């Protein structure tokens, strides 16, 4: 596996979640609105993204949901 910190902007795949590396299903470059335009993404999740990926690739819904679920579980402990 290559060192991701060495990637240039041209090598960043904006269809891939910067956290889990799965497809983010972002449709920002398609006609109409994407789910990510109205998504509430906690700052803690955004802070987990490596600097070279920030504002270049959307975090996927699954990562956002996993974070929110973890918060909910912790709240009941």
C-alpha cells in the first residue's frame, strides 16, 4: 500500500470516503442535489479526515451513521 500522504490533488478519488475508503455515493457533480448538501456532519468526524483529503472527498453516510450510533451507545452507558 502506498503512503496516502504523498498523494497529490490529482490522485485523490473524490468518489471514495476519506475515512473508510469505500464509495461515498456523493452526487455533487451530477444534476440535482446530493445527500451530502443537507447532511449534518459532526465536527469530530470532519476532524478525523487527513488534511490532504479535507474538502476534496465526501465522508460517506455509513461513517457518519457509525459515529452517531457510537455517540448514542456511549450516552446510555
